[in-house]
């Protein structure tokens, strides 16, 4: 008997809870509101740039290939440091050694060994990245690539904050115009969400130097260009 009474009580509590949730949900759905999207788009100039310099050497002897790549890498690194670039950041991004084989007459033929070492150079002096090309040519590096311009973390945050304010203002203007055209006025903000950002600018192509280029390559001036920052905010306002 007690078990039956407990079961009835439990069922009553569950039904009561469901009714309360249903009423709350219905009340929320009955709130008069307007939802709009505010946008901001602005051009920003990157304040950071990076480039990857890769030393690559082939030889019939693995140790010789490795030694030549390491020596060229270290000479390049030391030469880059002497440039005294502002906010310099150096990072080894590749170190590999292995056999080189090619297919000849339906079989794999040994062609020696290859050793590679890559140095990523990042600086706030984007216009001086061209000096790295001259160094790479002088030190016998064959590959220069992964040219990139981007925003530093501090500038990214600063630009996003400013753009968010513009996007929020755009959303409010749209909501006010829409509400007034329907004989209503805006109330409190019910919900806000945002999306968007910037993308780094890459030049993924690899520049390859020939053996006769070492005295011909001069340092070009690198232009940072501009990136577009796009942000969108979606805002819901209650209506009075």
C-alpha cells in the first residue's frame, strides 16, 4: 500500500515539473523580440612577418650531406642574428635526413642522401624580410619560402575589440529601425553572439636558387599588404 502511494507521489511530482518547464518554455517563446546581425569590416596592416629558409644538400655520403646542411644552417642563423631585426623570433622547423631514390627501368635506384634543415625567421620589421633572401643566396641555401604576414596577438585583440564595438553599434541601429517601423521600441538585450576574424597572408610558393644565382640576388623590399578583419554579432532585443 505504501509503495503504491509513493509511486503516485513520484508521478505527481514529475508531472508537476513537466508542467512548470512547459509553462516556462511557453513564456519564453511568447516574449516579443527582434534578432539582427551587426557587421564590421576593416582593413588592417600586419605588424609581423615570417619566412622559412631551408638548407638542403645531397651527397653520396650521409655524414657529408648532414654536415654541409648543418653548417649552412648555422651560418644562416648567425647572419640573421647580425641583422638586429626587431622582435626577432627564430625557430627550427625542419630537420630531416634520408636516402634519395629514383625509379629507373622499373626499379628503385639509389641516388645518394639528402639532408635538410629549416629556419623560420619572424620579425616585426616586415619590410626587411627581403634581406633574408640575400642571406640565403649567399649561404648556398636552395629554398626560401612560406612567406607570411600576420597580426601580433596584441594588435589582433585591439583590432577585434574596436571592430566588435562597431558591429554592436550596427546591430543596434538595425534593430531600432526595424522596431520603430513596426511601432515598437527596443527593450533589454536577450542574447549576443559573435563570429569572424582575420586570416594570415601566406605566399606558399618556394623560391629556388640555381648555382649561379649567389652573386645576383639582392634584397628586395617586402610589402606587408593589408588583411581584412570581418566580424559579425547577432543580437536579440526584447520589444516594448
